[in-house]
């Protein structure tokens, strides 16, 4: 499932700067010419460190969208789940 965000300050739902740390395992295949091809990459751990709204520049008002019910967005914080600030370790 893809994580979606919404900025409560300006209403943006489409443009965010997301800082993520990933720990991966991958097969590195080098050609005889020395060029690298990364294959079979698997994400072992991923954490979102920071989410900032690209429109208004704030990160404090960004929440994770949990799901939609009858066309209305339900934010993770409203449903008792983690917010973007929680994911970034700001709480």
C-alpha cells in the first residue's frame, strides 16, 4: 500500500518532500566493462524521517491518509493511528 499525505495547513494532497532512510539487500552485477547493474533489491527496513509540504513549507500539519470512506479522507491521526509526525519521531 502506498502512503499518502495531506497538509492540514493548506489542503495539499499531491506534493511533499519526504526524507526516508532505507536498509536494503541487493545483488550487484558488474559487467566486464565495470558498469554496475543493481538487481533483486529488497527493502529490509524503511523509516520516514520527515515529511514537509511542498506548497506551504510546513511539516507540522502533515498527516498520513489512512483510507477513504464514501469519498471522504480519514487521516491516520483521526483514526487513532500514527501521523506523519509520529513516523518522523517528532512526538
